[in-house]
């Protein structure tokens, strides 16, 4: 029995040795280097980093939004209506539409009392503003300050073609260190004549009077908020008609 076990062991070892020889000798005969684990792991690998396409699209989209934001933020101003006693009756946002001081805002932020004074705040500078024109129908108001060389927004064309496009509103809100900028993004849900509807949900006081901007950095309209809390805008086409009156 012991002899049978011994010869079986010898046979197995011999078989394994033969297999090893085949693995190393045959490749050499064919001119191929034998397989080696160490050679495989020590082989220099391609170190090129491939960015996932989805991540790349997100980066490009965020970069585009940032450029559009930077293009318009300097043209934003705060507007407020001040009573004779100095009390602020209403306060909101507007944006500069001409370098010589024309500022567009919503009718909601312009005082109805002729004794009120309109003020425009840009950065740390506060300027008295004249009410040039108001449209009760469209809800637009045009102010004028005594200034020159101001940054202005550029307006988008072909508003009907903006359907489904990504848009955003920018403005300022009170933070722990004073007024800070904010941005809220969405898409154009519908375009109905002079009205642009979005799926952006925002506070009335924050959004009203802010520009609605497309990803190219052009203003498609001036914002307000409906009863459901969603941002809608009076289109840039209507704004152009209002400014040319």
C-alpha cells in the first residue's frame, strides 16, 4: 500500500514538472518571453487620466453658468422707495440697461406717492433716481440716475426659441456679512407672447426685478413671482418696446 502511495506521489510531481516545463519552454521556442507575475506588475502602465463624459459636461455647464453670472452681476442694483420721513416703503432689485444711468425694475418697487423718493444702491454708492416711465400694463418701471460709464446687460433675441432652455435669476439677499449674491437655476417652461414661464421657485422679494439670464449670459426678461411661487418674466422683446417708447 505504501509503495502505491509513493509511486502515485512521484507521478503527480513529475506531471506538474512537465506542465511547468511546457509553460516556460514552449514560449521560448516560439520566441516569446515566458509569463512572469513580476514582469506583469512591473510593466509600465498608461497613466493617462480619462474624465468621465458626464463629469466633463457638468464642469462645462457650471463654467458657462459662472461666466454668464459674472457678465451680469455688476449691472445689478438695489432700488428702494423712501418716504419724506426717510422710511423705506419698498425695496427690491433692478438692473442697468444703459451706460448713462437708465435702470429697469418692476413697478412693485416704485412708490405710488409723489412725495416718495426713489433711491438706487450700487455697491456702497447710493444715488437718487428719477422715475422716467411706468407701464401699469406690463409692470415695468424705468429709472434714471446721474452717472456714466456704467456696466449694462445684453438682451437675448428670439425668445420663442428659448423654450426648454436653461435659465437662471441672480440677485442679492441679506447674509451674515451683509448683502450677498444668490443664483437660482431652472428652465423655460413656456413662452406666451411677452410672458416667459419658468420652473424656478423663489421668494417674491428676492426675485422680483432681477434679470432672467440664459446660459449665454443674455437677459431674456425681467422677473416677478406668481401666486404659486414660480418665477415668470416679462420678455426682452417687451422690454425693448418699453425702452423705445
